[in-house]
């Protein structure tokens, strides 16, 4: 009887430790996904800002308007 209580105690400690380790790993994965989603949001907002301009290459704007000089 006493040995069976010890075995049950050891098994429950093992299961609890495996559960805690598993939860820690899953939180690391979700943090990486959050960082990726934030990076995607930044890229989308940056592309929206750039889409406002009709000219993709800003150097073409300076060439067309005659603003390019020796100091440029």
C-alpha cells in the first residue's frame, strides 16, 4: 500500500512536469506567430502608404520635374 502511494505520487509529478513543459513550448510558438503577424501588419501598412504615390520610383519624379542637380 505504501509503495503504491509512492508510485502514484511519482507518476503524478512526472505527468505534471510534462504538462508544464508542454505549455511552455506552446507559448513560445504563439509568441513567434504574433511577431510574424505584427511584421506582416507593418509590411501591409507600409505598402498602403507607398500605394498613395503614383510613381513607384521616386528618382523618376526628380528626373521629370528637373529637381536633380549636382547636389542631389
